[in-house]
C-alpha cells in the first residue's frame, strides 16, 4: 500500500505560531515540512524523505483530531484525511522525543 503524506511531529505542531497555523490553511506544506510517499510494508511504515518506523515500534495508530491539530486548522479543499473527513493519521511510536 502506498500513498502521499505531509508530516510533522506533534510537539512541532504545538509550537506553531498563529502565522504558521494560518499558512497551513492555505496549503498543508506550510505546516508539515516532511512530504513524500508513505508505504506500508510487511514490517515497516516507510515515510519517504523522513524516517522508517518498524511496525514493532508503533504503539498506536488513529485517524483523529487532537490538541495539536483540529478541524479548524485545515483548508477543506486540501484535506489531509485518509477517509475524506480531514482527520489526520496520528502514529504514536516508541521515540520519547516525539
């Protein structure tokens, strides 16, 4: 399975200034510095140009809004969601710095 992603870390979203949030409503690339293809293999979640996560490191996967990214911070014409509602794919993994 392969698709395109825009990505960042939750701590970076929380640190965004108002101008960053407004820019992100124009296009996701302004808030999500990592972009490329995302691929799920039998043992890895590969984020091209950013990092590879071993499936064993992943603690949780969800499509949901949270305190770092809400439905009000996305332009409806550039939805990031995988299922058409705009919820981001949130991947929690074993790196305590994230």
